């Protein structure tokens, strides 16, 4: 245990008397400990001076802030710990579990792939390119390598399910009509998706 101060504790006997920390001379008792801690802090800060923590994929904002210190500790520990911490952070707070945030990032990633690969039909509207909800859901569920055909408690995702997952990103379905036809549908503007992609996806 390099750079640390280790103290062992054991249960006190009923007739055993110990001095209370409230009654001791803290300068005399803690001076050595304070000196060791100060030296350890100086050494650690020197080692971290030129280190920039690497953010694991799927971690943003407060989630990443919560893991930055652990990331730095892992860097100091070395020997495979940085990867272990990165994997743990991604699993617990990023995209490897079923928390709303992780599902949202996974969903946005797959929607981005569909749009950029022209794998979903887009409508041209007066406000720009538009994705009808039904066409988006069909495209997501058509790819057997993606989980969306069974993500809704074993069933295909629905417009309501999709809206609930996209709502935290301020993506709201709107009613639109395509140019050159009278068909109306609820869906999302591509420009709104692109802004969210830039903000939340690596």
C-alpha cells in the first residue's frame, strides 16, 4: 500500500481503558500522520499533473464527473486498473445496462446509424427532413441485430415507448404532412436529431 497510512482496529475489552481523541494533544499525536498525508498528496498531484482522464463511451456530464476521481486513482494504480474502472463506469453509469440514460444513448446511436445510412425513409416538409414515427420504428425493428423488436417487455417498441425514451433529450413528436402528398404523421425532424447526436453521442 504505497503512499497510504494503515491502521488496524480491534474490539475493545470491557475493562480496557483507552484515551479519547478529544482529550489528546492533536499536534503531538497527529503531526506524523499529517506529514505523511501531505507528502502523499504532493506526490499524487505531481504524478497527475500531466494526466488527462479519458472519458469512457456513454458517460456524460454528472455521470462522468462522478467517475473522474476514480479514473485518476486507477491511473495511479496502473496494472490494468484503468481499463477495469473504464469498464465498470460504462456498465454502471453508461451504456451497458438498462437505465433510462443508457437506453437513450443506445437508441440515439442506432437512430443515427439509420439516418446516416439512408436506411429509413425521410419525408421532405416545409420545416426540413422529417422521420415519421411508424417508419422509424419499422426500421429499428427490421434490423435483427438490434434489440428494438423485443425491447418493450419482450414486444416491439411502440410510438409511446419511443417518445418516453426520447423525451429527456427534448425530442418531442410533432404532426407533419409531407410535401406533395396529403398524408399526415407524427414524427421527428432530422435537424433536431442531429443536434442531440452532437450533444450526447461520442
